[in-house]
C-alpha cells in the first residue's frame, strides 16, 4: 500500500484522526498514536479554541464556590451568637448566685 501524499513510499500506518494511510514522513506520533499533519493542525486549533472559550459549566462552579464561601463565613457568626448567649446566661447565673449568697449571709 502506498502513502496518500507520496505514491512512491510505502505506508507506515494510519492517522487516528482521519483514518487515512501515510508514510513515515507524513505521520507524527503523539502519545503513541499516529497523526497526519492536517489532523495535528486541526487538533491544535480545537485545543486553542477550547482554551479561549471554556465550557459554560465554569461560571456555575465559580458561583457554587462563592455560595459555599458565603455560607462558611456566616457559620462563625452563628457560633459567636451562641457563645454570647451562653456567656450572658453564665453571668446572670453568677449574679443570681451572688444575690442569693448575699441574702443568706445577712
């Protein structure tokens, strides 16, 4: 079998992108897979476009992360509110104890 681009050369393998057969000069191996020059260019263009136009899911993920951060920032406020309530109750109990103790010693 002869190369699609070079009829005088034998085929080395097929391109995984387009499936056409090419000689050693026309194929490039990437991660153990053969690609022709046309498919390498298309793959590079596709990768460039994907990086320039990220999937729409990213804003949703960012929004979810922001919501989680807001929820985490609100939690300490609730905890500190409970701490304040407990502190006030302890102070009141201490005051009542002192009043009761003072009355019992008169």
